[in-house]
């Protein structure tokens, strides 16, 4: 059953009301996917929206998967699409000729680029993404095998592999996509490499950050564990690194009875990273987070007026708390420290995705972890009692190992601010208000 979509009050894309209806979306695709669909040889039987991101009044992108069937209604396979909405149909008409001149990778079904003028929507069929030119290569196992055989050292290999299987991990349309490549070496031994493609300018920064952290004393001593960075392909914007075995905590945390105990190691390793004193660029400071809270309150109020008053009251509590706390010392911070970026491996707890690491307030990471945990508690992904014990162990372990321990009030302030500026604000971007009231209640409890 598809999750409900709550169209924001300030939505400037009236066509969105039709697009989020799976039946109407399937019917519209059948009109625009080419001769085989016109003739009835193929048909889109249904659509499932995978990703929907709305930025207040300015932009809207969508990713969905279409099931393709033949005349006899037999399933032929799936085709993924990434789309961008415009406020005026003239916008996509102006782009049409330029897009058709580009060399796109042939998708499994239909054309590489699909335009739906009456919805002012531009679609790209996977593996095409205008912001990720390396995606077509990454999704082609044969091309990856040829690349690893031609230059094995670039992929952290000592010898050329004999075979490869590609497995997509996470795709954020227009932003990034990751693949694990399971290689079989000539002697039959297995090996795995991870590739991640980025938008322009972001891959170089991510690779430089990973190298810097990888060479830190905390990594050399084993206090901090992360995947080894191998190389960066500037032309394709793909970063190659060691593949992390296992699944992220986001997928398995609800089934882990020992999660509170594992939180001790998570806290200690995060403190080890904060203690590295790496000279990173300054960003996620205390002042930065206060500004994020203010921005989020405005966006939530415009999008969902029914929540505006409650959101403003919560915001005022956070501003009052910020005035009491004031800025703290700066340390290296991960900046996206949540369960999906934490793995349990043979080497111990491993952190991934240091792409946005910077110099900031250590409470930013601690609060982000707790906010993400409480979101999982709110939707019952994690048992509430397990969540509370996990928070307590994580904070105690972090403070024991941190060069600059954090006060409970500071931890709670950052956790509450992230619930508002990250978890609740995401409800606006994803147009899904199901957890907003629960999350506001948790944030208010933290503020008190």
C-alpha cells in the first residue's frame, strides 16, 4: 500500500496532485514511452513512488519504479525513472532539443529521456541521470570488469579479477548513487569494491576528506574504523573504496537485542573521531544549527499551517535554550551521523559517508544520532525501552572518551534541534506528516 502524500499548502506545482496518483502516473507514461507502448505491445501496469522531494515553493523531484507488462499481462521487468517538475511547460520545451542531442545510455524500456508537457515534467530513465554521468558505467557489470582488469590498483586490487556482479545499494536521484561490486579473482577468491558517483565538484572533496581521515592517528591505532579510499575518477566522478561487509544499523537495529551494549562502542569511536583535531573546513557550528532551526520553522509553517503554531512554540524553547548554552569548542564532525552510516563489521563498528565532514560543534553529531534513534522509536522501528537504553549508553561512552565531554542539557538541545530541523523538516520535503506530532512531542520533552 503506497504511503499517503500530503501536498504542502505553499505548493507551486499543481500537477503534483495528479502525479502522486499511481494509476494516473501509469496511464500518462503509457502515452509517452514510444511506439511499443502506442501499439500495445508493452504497457505500464503500475507505478511505485520511491523518492519524492519538495523544496518549499521552489523545486520538486520524483523517482519512481514502473512495472512493464506485455499484451498478455505477463511481467517483463521494471524500469526506474527520475523526474523533475517545472512550474511552466515552456521550461521543458526549451530544453528538449539540447537534451535529445546528448548521448544517453539505452534503458531497458522506452526512451532515455521522456517529456510530459502537460505535466511540465522531465523524466530520465535509469541508468540516465543528468547530474551523475558515471551512473551508466557503474550499472554495467561488463564495463566495470573491463575497467578493473585494465587498472586493478585503482580499485585496491593486487591482480585483475575474472568476474564481477554489480549490486546497487542506494540511489538518491540527482545527488549520488552507490554500487557494491562482488569480484571473483583468478584463483577463485572473493573480493568486494564499493563505487559511489557524485555531482560535479563533490567527489573530489569527499575523496580528499576520506584520505585525510584515513591517515589520522585514530585510524592507525584502530580507534576509528572507516572504509579505505582507493582512488577517484574525475571524469566519471566516481570514488572507489573498500566495500563494507554487512548491513547498516538502519536496516537491522530493530532486530538487535544487544543494541544498547553496541552503543558503547559507537560512542567511543565517535569521540575518537572528534578527538582527531583534523584541520577541516568550518561549517556545522552552534550558530549554524540555530539558523537551521529558524529556517525549518519558516518552511514547516508555510507548508503545513496546521503545525505552524506548535512548531513556533517548540522553536522558541530551542532559541531560549540556545541563549543559555552559547557556542562550544569546535571539533571535526561527521555531519550526517545516523544509523544508515554505521555498520557492525569484523573490524568493529565502522562509520561510512564522511562526505560532509567538517569542523563544527561535537553536539551536532551526538544530537543527530539521538534524533535519528528517536525517529525510529516514534515509528516503532525500535522498541522505546531499547531506544532509551541505547541513548544512555551512547552518551555515557562518548563522554568518557571525548576530550571535551558534553553536558546533558547540550546533548538534549542538539537532539531536539535535529528532530525539528532534520526529522520534522524532512516531513515537508517528503510530503509525509504521519510522524510530525509524535516527533514534536519528543522534541518538547527533550527541551524540558
